[in-house]
C-alpha cells in the first residue's frame, strides 16, 4: 500500500504529532522506532525494510546479530502497532489521515481514515497481547483450561473490580505506567538439563543458548550428554505457569493493560532491563530471576546432592527462621517480590516457588483481594498510598500436587 501521496507534508506532520502524543511520552524507544519507520516510509514507500536493519539502526545491534535469538524488534513493532491503534481510537480520533503497520510488514502506511461506521482500526484488548510460536502448546492448554474461567471473569468484571480495590491498585501501579509488560514463563526443560549437568546455567550462557557447548564441557558421560541435549532442545513450561498466565491475562485485559507472554528462553537483556516484567519460577527454571537475587532478603539456595532447596533469610527478625527449606511434595515456599527493573524505567514482579505448584500459589496471592489487602495492612499503608517495593515469603501446603492453602511467614518493605 502506498503512502497518501496527495498530502505528503500532512503525513509528515501527522507522524511527528503522533510521536509527541501522550501515548509515546513514557516510551522513548517506541517513539524513536515510530519516527524511524515513518521516515523510511515517507522517503521510500516501496522499500523493503528488514528486521535486522531495524535492529542495527534503532537498537544499536551489531550488523551480524542473530534475529532468531534476539526478537526485540518483532516485540517492539507489535507494541507499536497497538499504540498506533490506541492513538487513532482515542486522542487521534479526529485525524483524517491514519498510520498503520500491516501485519507481516515493518513499514508503516499512511491512508485516509475509513468513513464507514465500524471500520476504524480499533480492537478490544486481547486476553494475551502476543504469543511466541514456541508457546503453541501452552496456548492450547490456555484455551482449553481457561475458556470458562475467562468468560466468568469478563462477565463479572465491573462488579468484580468494585470488590477488589487492593488488587486494582496493585496492578495499576505495577503495569499502568505506559511501559510494555512481559509475562515470562519458566523453562522447565532447563531444570532437567541442569540436573544432568550438576549445576546452574549462567545467565550469559542461557541468553546466548550455549547449551551444546556447556554439555560438551561439563557432562563427561556421552549417553548423559545426549540425553541433556535432547531435554534442552525442547522448550516447555509448567502447566501451573500456564494457569497463572491465564489468570494474569484476564486481570490485564479487564484493566486495559497490554500483556505479552513469552518463554524465558526468548527474553533478552534489553527487554529484561528496561521494560515491565513478570518472572515466573525460580532462577534455576528462569535464569532472569538471578538479575535480582542480590537485592533480596530471601535468597534462593540450591543443594545439588542430595537435591534440596531453601530460601535463606539474610537478616532474620524476631520469630523468623534463618532458612526455609522445602519438603518435597509436602511443604513448599514462594517468594513474591515487587522491584524496579535494572534501568529503573519500569517494574518487576518476581513469583519464585520452591516448586512449580508453589509458584502458582504466588500467582494466586497477587490476584487475591484478601491477600493484597492483608499485605497493605502488614506494610502499614493507608488508603490511597502506593505500595513500596517489597518481598513476601509464602509457606504452601502441598496435597496431591495442589496447594489448598498458603500463608505469609515473613515479609520485607524495601526503603527507596
């Protein structure tokens, strides 16, 4: 589709007007991407713009970077496409000319706004903002397991909100800041690989997908090495993570907050450092959690042989234990933490269980009005006060691979 050639000056003015709007004030990167793509489209509407070219020019990636590992361009263009739709449905509703980025393309087009009712480029917020192809199996589980629950939440959303002021305030504060939000599912295949290897995969090697090299260096037995490589070649997540994603997708959608669901293996350092993220799982199943372990009072500690895991309490208060050790299939723990991202441009929610079932309990905690209202009381907050950064440690009772109940055993408020 060609640029609206009858008014090129108007198209250029529109581009800068959109980039200066409130929709892009809190996202410098999306604004820069919009101006870059729009300028290319205005100069040469027939050009073929490739993902790698955008990564080099806008994100400063090296010329030979691997777009199959670094997916940030695709993620940002998807978010930009939604931002444009939001602008022309709201603040730019009176614009005669609109900007769109067609699916499958990186080049914007400028065209007159459709005059017929119902043809404006507006879409209701989806349950999941985007889904990586590797999560196709998870998507099917979500569709099957969550359809009725999602419908029930949606139908009752208006009255449900009125009964959940603490949850409403928490989610709005965390992710209603204009930044994109990524829900990062744990990498269950990684746990099997690490068990065979006898240790954790460092984050740098994890991001670079250096699994074959690690296997060759650290697994002497050729049979075990082959088994480890087979495990890690499949990207899988836990059903409990999918259930948390389903519930969080409903919460985000009902509040108009865009949410992108990806695997831990598809996250990048740039996104983890600068955007809002929800990280599910411990740092052994989601190495990105390791970015924040040094800031926390309740730190994850693993023992390889025999396999054991506990949360170490760095500074025990009266009545607290120095360590909280999980008992396989009996008692688990989950650390829920609200922090700033490394660049201090967004927020991070960590939900790290000693097992996948306890991680699900952490998801239930932040979606529960009783739990979040109780946390506000523990932190001494008055009505209307924002939540400070915090950590909460939950103890979970595990019965038949479910968590019938959980309780807060310790918490910390982080001073700014």
